[in-house]
C-alpha cells in the first residue's frame, strides 16, 4: 500500500530563468507532462546568496535552471554556479541545467549529465528532460528511504551489543541523511561518533534531540566568536 501511495505522489520542481517567455513555456510544457504536482517558476535574484536563500525555503524535489541567467539583467552567477551552490547546501539533490549554449554549460558544471539543450517548438521535445527529472527524483527518494530504513534498524539494536562497524555505519548514515536537508547544518562525524562512544543514548529520538543541541551549540559558539571579532 505504501508503494502504491508513493507512486501517485507527483513531485514539485522549481525552474529559474531570466526570460519571461521561457519561464511560461517551461511551465506550460511541464504542466502538460502530468509528471509534476507543481511547477514553481522564478526569475533569478541579482546575488547568488539571495537566490539560494529563496530556493532553500521552497519544498521542492528538484531544481532546474537556465544556464545563461544574465541576458536580461546583470546577474553575478550562471546556472552552473547556482546548481553548485545548491548542492553544497543539499548534497546529491536532483539538479538540472537547460541551455542554448551547450559548450559553455558543459564546461561550467562538474557533471555533464545535468545539462540539457533547450528545445523550441513542440512540448514533446522536452518530454525526455521531464522524464529524466521524474526518474532522478524517484531514485533520490528511494536512496533516502533505504538509508533511513537501515539507520532505523541499526538504532533498534541494543546499545551495549553494537559493534564498532555498526557504530561507524550509524554515523555515516545519519550524516548522509542530514546532508540531504542542509549540509551546512550537518554535525561532524566526529561529534556524532562521540555520542555513540559515550553510550549516553539508545534510541533514535534521543539521538536526534542530541543532534539538535549540538547544532545549537555550534551556532551559538560561532555567534559569540563573531561578536568577539567584531
């Protein structure tokens, strides 16, 4: 039943482009593909940090960006740099780049498989991109579910019987999962390992609560250092 429910849940995607007509065309074609629950279209902010902040507040399952974002107005970054910045915040997130400048885009990204040519005309020409986006989202969610299931099973083991290998795997899984939702807020693996080595907690909710406290401590420490430096 769970698999059937997941299969009917269509994802939400965001598309960034400086061209109003290109945004509208993408929205129409993506909607007509019937592969997505919602398509959010956005014009780029002038600063990369501002654009990233906007995107990270959206409940999206994939990000698509035009490569040339500065044709209509001065923009300090291109689509490749936007994708790189987003992936630095959310590791392994499904990201794609559309372009009419294939050669520049291919050299401007560290993964050429993310780059797709803009296709003018029939919406059927964009169908391969939409299908790839949908498949990549499904793959990403499946990987997260596998990691989550494995982590839950390991956390259910009696703490006193955990082996060093199992503890190491718990640390790896917890770090990977959190990095999907904000790599900049992830607690270091050394800190996570210390939680287990100390033998203070035995269940998942307690681990998550301690992780939140560690994050708060790190932010508070950085804030105090910034105030001192100022």
